[in-house]
C-alpha cells in the first residue's frame, strides 16, 4: 500500500488496485496454489491493475510514468529519487510524512493516515478522536475527495521541512500504538502487531531525527508500556490491571532502553507532552510494587501535561491519579468537575467513577457506573473484566 500510493500519488487508486489484487489472489491461489513469494505476487498484480486503469484514463499519463519505477516489491524506490525520498529509509514512514500535508486539517490528515497506512477501522479511529463513527466516515470521504480535486501533492517533503510535519507523524504512531496496547474492539486486549509496528517506526524516526526530544519521549513512552505487555493478560486471555500485575515479568530490556531515551530527551531541556507521559510511565516502572507508586507525583505530572496538551482524557487521568493519591472522595470530586458530556461515550470515564464510588461504599451508584462502562466498551476481554467487577460489588 505504501509503495503503491507513494508512486501513484493517489490513495484511492492505490487502495482500489490493492483490493483487486487481493480478490484475484482469493480466486486463483486456492485453485493454482500459493506463489513462492505471496507479497511480491500481490504487489505485482496491484501494480498491473493500476497500470490498466491509468491506460484507460487520459489523465493518467504522468502517473503511468511514475509507476514504471516500481520494479521490485522489496524496495520499489529507484536510485535516482530525490534526497527527500532517500532521507526516509522506510516506505511506510515516508508515506506517513506525505499524508500529513499541511493543506489538510490536522484531524483529517491523522485520520487518513491511520485508515490508509495503519489499517485501523473507521470505528477505531472515531473512538480515538471521541467522535461518532458516521462523523469519522464522512470526514475520511471528504479528505480523500479534497486530495483528488485539489491536486494536493502526495510527496515526501524535503528533508529540511520534515520537522514541520513531525507533530502529526508522532500523533499517528502514538495512536497506532494505543490501539494495539488497548484494542478498542474484538476479543483481544492487546494487538501485538500494532504495538510492534508503532515501536519499529518510532525507532526508524528516532534514527532519522536523533535530536528531537519528543521523538525520544514518544519512543520511551511506547517502550515503557510495551514492557508490561505479557503481564496484562492471564493465560486464559482475561485482563490483569496494572496494580495486580507481576512486575517480575516486565521486560527489563525495554525499560532500560526507555530510561536511556528519556534521559537523553531531558538533556535538550525542551519538555513536551510525550516526554511528560513517558515520565508518568517511568513513575510506575520505578516503583518496586503497586503500593510504592508515587501517586502525588503522577497527579502533578498530569497537571503539567494538561498545560502542554489539554484534553478531557488528560483531565480524566489526572482525576484518577488524585483519587489514588488523596483518597476516593477527592478523586470523585475531581471526576465530577470534568465535562461529562465530552466523556459520556468514553468507557474509562465510567470505570473511574465506578471505582471511586465502590471505594466509598456507594454500591448502587457504582453498579450503575459499571453498567454504563460495559455498555460502551467493544472489547470482549475488557467487558468480561468489568462484569466481574460489577458482580464483586454485590447487592441486587
């Protein structure tokens, strides 16, 4: 997908050609047998379908010339490409930079990249932005139309202009990882392939831009969270919350790598949102046990994060930290001060209220909050965990 779209300069055409190639594979492979190199077969077939379509369209001559450069699926780029193309040693990361064009609205370009390159569904992207699914679907249709009708160039910017798009690219990697770390739907709590890909791209980005403290902070943040991956689920796939995890199973190599990145970022003395989030994650991993976590420090860090990147979700996390630092009554007060309408469809908000209410002994209200959370989660493992919490409260 990345290689096709990069050569064509047309996301919709690349998507259509790739889908036609998959249809052809579904028809032919069961009959003729699997090819020796399936991905190469898919790429070549998609390329040929795109060529056929461009030959039928008079406006496709320029694109046809560009497609002749695609000779091999492993490395479709040719040697005489511009320095900007060669500056990014990864097709997918290069295309993420291309998608994050300033002529598109920030949410639109990030959503487009998540849909096209990360493979996230419209529903997953909508949930990440806290908007209705139909709204996100319409937004994606509009942005593709704008690219096509306005002739927005679909190229990687020159190396000196890459920093202009860095914030958007970091946001894309962050959201890819988030969806992998806590899948918004399906049977699995963790989608390992998304976590791995976000971290891989984060490492490529850090090599490409080694003096960017926010890139270091983002990569450190992902590594801290991913170090707990295996401890988050039991053998039967059920969810294990942070406080109940076996810290001996956390990946110490990833934690050490994250520590070095966060220390390196701090040397630049340019704190940013990803560095603060990484510092919050560090506060958890440095504690020898759940009871040793410094929740006052975490609440303070979330306050700093609110100043850098205010959002209802950051405010929610700060309220949760206050509840652990100062007690459930203080936590519930902080939760009640949040904009409930902005968080009404966000199930962790209802989970946080249920936990605070349960700790205060307000069982009926806690049960209602747990039911609200269960209604709003689409992940089977998380829903099962919440049902167990609900049953544990007791009462009718």
